[in-house]
C-alpha cells in the first residue's frame, strides 16, 4: 500500500455528525448512538456488515443521516461507486452543508470518471469548510485524476494562501510541476518542502525523479503524459514506461541487480517464455488508472502483480507487474512485487503458491531505501521484534496454521504480523536447518513445481520434519536469533 507520501490520497474518514438546526434532541441522541454502533461494526466486521445493518435501520428510520453516511461510505469501500454516489446524494439532500459528504461524493464521481461533476462536488466541500486540509488534498487528487494538472496547481496555490499545511502545498506543487515538465519549479518546491519538515525519503525521491529525467534526456517543458512510451529489455524483464528516450543507468541498474539476485536465490534457470512485463508508470495517475481498471475494489497501491493469459499462440500465462515510479519507497514496492513474479517463474506448474511461501519469499527479498546497500535477505530485526511481541500476546500462529493460511489473512489488522511470520518461515528454511539450507529450499521448490503432494508432505520429504518436530525446530530457530 502507499505509505502516505505528501502527494497521495488521505484516508476516508467517517465524520462526527452534527444534528441539523431545530432537530429533536431525542433524535440527536439516537443518531449519536447509531454512529457509535456502526463505527464499532465497521472496525470489527467491515463494510459489508455495516451495509447489511444500515439496510435494516433505514426500514424504520429512512431519514437517518448517520445510516445514510455509513451506507454511502461502506458502498464506496466495497467499490460499488454508482450506488455510493446515490447514497452520498441522499446524505446531501438531508444535510446540504455536509462538507464530508460533498468531498466523498467527488471521490466516487471521480472513480466513475465523471470528472467535471467530481471537481464541482469537492469545490463545494472546500467552500463549506475552507480550512479543512483533507478537502484541499482531495480536490487536487480529483483534478489530477482528470489530468487537469494546471487546475490542480491553482488549487494547491489557493490552499497555500488559505494557510493549509504549507509543507503539503509545496510537496504537491513540486510533484505537479514535475508532471508538467517544469524541472526548475519542481526543484524549488521540493527544497522548500524539505525546509518545512518534509519526510527525507519523499524529498530524496522527488529530487531523484528530476535527476532521472536529466539522465533520460527528457525534453524540458514537455508534460510526462506527452512522452511516448518506450520499451527496454533487462534480463528477464521487459520494461514499458514513458521514461524516454533512454532508461537512466541508476534505474536500469536497480532492476538488473534485483533480477539477477532473485534468479540466483531461487535457482531460476534459463528457459523459453520466462519473462516479466514491468509497467513502470511515469505518474501516479497513470498507475492508478491501471489499478482502477484491473482491481476496481482494490486499495490504492504502489505496486501489484497480474497473472493473465497472453494474447499469443500457443496460449501461455504472462506476468504483468505494475509499479508507480513517483511513489517514495520505489525500491520496496519494486523489489517485493518482482519477487512474487520471479517465484512464479520458478514454480510455473504450481497452480497457486501458498500465501506463506509467496509473501515470505517476497518479504525476504524486498529491499528498502534505507538498507539498499545491504541487499535483500538481510536479518530483519524489525520483523523479529514484531513477531516476538505477537508470540507474547498470543497473536502469532503456529507453523502448521501458517501453511494453510488464506491470502485474505495478509490484509487487515493482523497483516504485519503475518508478513513477519512468513518471513520467519523462509528464514528458518534457508538459514535455520543447518548446512545446505539453501539447497534444501531449492529442492522444496522443485517438489512443489513437480506437484509432489501438499506443502506438509513436501516439507517432510525435503527437511525430514513434520508436525510437532517442525514447529519445535522453527521456534528454536527464532529463539536463537535473539
């Protein structure tokens, strides 16, 4: 998921509703109690449960603002944008001065590509609450999705005049100027944002984008969207991007290093058709358009992998990896998702790799900007600390339970613990089973690709461990890492 760089979306938040003027105090109490109940249900059971509950509430209380707000929000979270649009309009019919509803109405209209209506709705939210930073951020995002970058510049400049977070304003203007091909203005805004306390990772990445444009020979003053797409081959990776006329050496070197390192770790030999198509989006808006088309109910994310049937004869599967170039933390999203793709190349006959293996390998191989020089596969003390806390609190699962864990468990409040456990399982299989651990791990991949039984049987065959012995050996390995 995006880790909230200054130019990205903000969280969708349910407002604390105010009773309309002249409202019955008893009705206000009922609304407040309903808000509390629905908020708890949203946090504990999710939007689908809230949707079902609001349907029941509205039978008896068809004009409940709280019920319509939570219904609209839940529909939006579920990706049912057309229905969410109608629900937000109902909220506004009951409470016309709801800046929150106007803002989120603009969001769903934007998702429906009704861009002019979306901009008007969020403009209304800004008029209703001109000091609300969230509305200004949303307005810029809606304009950007409409590719109205000049209008987004005007909106960000107006936010600055109104006293909205100047650090965000300068970072937003830095990004917009870069998209418009105005390198000098972008550089000045990035530097000012840094002086105001912008996250150093975001600043360095913004300056790196400007440096890469220079290395690529990008023409000055030409908007990013006007650059013709180009294709580059790096090992098994076919890179498609609007970075042209050449790929910066720093970027191509990063992709090449990851491809070679992952191939070595996974024991990936040469073979026909073994390739990954990498769509390296030049702008966040280009990346989000791909994401919305492919995963309309999915979250905004810096990178994702798609496995689809290629339009070739004979038919074969192809792996398409989408990564947002401008998102800070590029190394993390690129390395993690590329590891998923390379694992699928390694075990192509394994119809669907188990979540613990897929996410464990990807987390094992991922790199971050802070430890790029150390390379992937390093000992992750952050994950070990998290796992120790989970074990102490009883939130950690056993090795056997992790083997059967469905993909959905790598989302939600337990996600970070599950990623830590999956990483720890790979660390144990590679580093914690004595000499030759990596060779045994490669034999495990061979067994899985050959379809030789379930994961439990493959582990028992390769490592000679199963059941309680496997659990005990894993826990002993984790204890030894203290």
